[in-house]
C-alpha cells in the first residue's frame, strides 16, 4: 500500500468515500475537516473535546478506509 501523501486523491472523491464508508457522524466530520479543509489535530481535539491522540487515531483509521475503498 502506498503512503497517503503519495496518492493524488481528489477532495470530491474523498468526501464521497467518507460519507459512504465512515458510519460514525463525529468521525465523518473530523475526517472531512482534517483531510479536506486542513484543520489541525489540536483544533479538532478542542472542538470535539477529544485528545490529540484520539483525533490522530480517528484520522489514521479513516485514511486506511479511504485507501481501501477509493
């Protein structure tokens, strides 16, 4: 599997995959904000009352899902 940064994913397709395969609404929102809008982990952690590490884990898991279904 190639690294995330080496792929040329379109934002439109990333959002489609997130909407279809990420079932938790909070995780969908976090993934959209991080991967499409570029919001920082710290900002997301504060917004969703989560730790930095938890937000990072949600994004990592989401990236794996996107790579699987993209």
